[in-house]
C-alpha cells in the first residue's frame, strides 16, 4: 500500500512518513549501513529525506548523496541552513555547498534550522533568490513558535513558507495546544522531528501495552500517534533495516479511541501554553 501523502503550501505532494539523518555520517564504518537503511526506506516509500548542513558537519548530506545516487527523481530532499549562515550571501553559499555534498542540482525543501541573529527578511530574500534560480524547490523554517510564524507571515513573500519543522512526540506535545492548530488552519504542514523521542518511546512500557493489542511495537504506536491528524509529516531516523521496516508499517496502524485515551492518560495533553521545546 502506498504511503498517504500531504501537500506543502506550494502544492508539492510528499509522503507523511519520511526519514531523518541526524547522527548519520559521523562514523566511516557505519556509512554503508546508513546508506543501505535510507535506500531501503526509499524502496518502502519513505522518499522524503531530512538532512542538514549541520549534521556531522556535512557528513549526513554525503550519506544522503550516496543513498539517492541514480534515484534522484524518486526522492524529496529536505536540508537546512544554519542560522549563522543565514545572511543573504552566506545562505546562497551554504546551499551550493549542500548541493555539492548531496550530488544534486536541487534541494526540494530548504529550511532555516532555527532563528538566529540575521533578520528574517534577509533569509527569506535569499531563499526566494535560490527558488528563482531553481536551486531549491520550496523553503521553510524549523523550530518556529506561533509568534515567529506570525512575524514571518507578515513579511513580503513570508506566506510562501512551505513547512515548519519542530519537536513533536508524546513526551513533547505542547504544540497540540497552539502551534499545530495554528498551522492546520493555514494549511502549513508541520514536520515532526524526533517523533520517537530520540528512541526513548520505542522502549516505553505504557506504549508497549497499547502496541500489544495491535501486534505492533511501541515505536509504531508513537509514530501512528504523531500521524493521527492531518498536515503532519514524521521523520524518524533509523539506521538499522529492522527499524526502517518497523517505521514504514506504522503508517498502516490505526489507533482506536481506547488507544488514544490510554495514551493521553500516560502522556497528558497540554492545558497551558508552554514555549516551543527544541533539542
Ligand atoms: P528519533 O527519530 O525520534 O529517534 C531516533 C532513534 O530511534 C535512533 O536511535 C534509532 O535507532 C531509533 N529507532 C528508529 N526507529 C526505531 C524503531 N522502529 N524501533 C526502535 N528504535 C528505533 O530521533 P531524531 O533522530 O532526533 O529525530 C528524527 C530526525 O528529525 C533527525 O534524524 C533529523 O533529521 C530531524 N531533527 C531535526 C531537528 C531540528 O532542529 N530541525 C532536531 C532534531 C532532529 P537506529 O538509528 O539504531 O535505527
């Protein structure tokens, strides 16, 4: 069964389940396994791959470059510029360096990794230049809370933002109260990073109880929970083949009202606004 898809604000269609790459490319002896994991994920339909210039100082982009060699048209590449590189000229240079490491002529979605000292308008201008030259397809942001998004949307071309990537998992669900409904109302997809709580949720006993009813794993329950509503794209990172397969199957898991109630009891929904969490 093909993975369900969602649309970016530009209309581009992407699968709701992709693959993360943080901590890939750090060790030469793991390179082949990481490339193989990403390739398996692509074969299983998780064709959206999230990376960043920051990860392993470009090493993760090199892993992605190897994994997508010969299959560029099958994948949707997301990468990110560091805030320290987000000025008008440095953004262009950073993007070109990422393109070279990725071995491609286009990044499909290019994100500002988090807000830094450079005025947002300047970064947006650089993103629009990159878009006009075809070096990126769309641009977006990461680690932006509601106020940051409002500031962005008020800028010329700010409403072209294609997605916002933020921390979202059962142990960090503050955005259920504000940012997630805010983005849904405006049709701006939310990319959920660390959807497995960096692996902790895969070992959670409360999720294991829910998983047992579905002959599933706690990791699959955590991912299915993240994907329970519209407009969310989850990007778990897996460098082991069995984890990649497990994650792909999570998209087919439907949680019942009983499951959701049990999960809410273990991981209570937010009642009060909290600042956006990030790692
Ligand atoms: P994560 O995806 O929540 O968890 C990754 C960990 O879970 C790895 O140790 C992985 O092990 C393990 N795992 C994966 N699938 C599993 C399964 N089915 N069962 C058991 N364990 C499993 O954490 P993350 O890497 O922090 O987040 C995902 C991606 O989001 C990142 O890789 C990155 O692309 C992005 N991200 C973005 C930001 C940002 O600021 N924008 C910040 C953090 C992360 P193995 O690798 O051994 O398979």
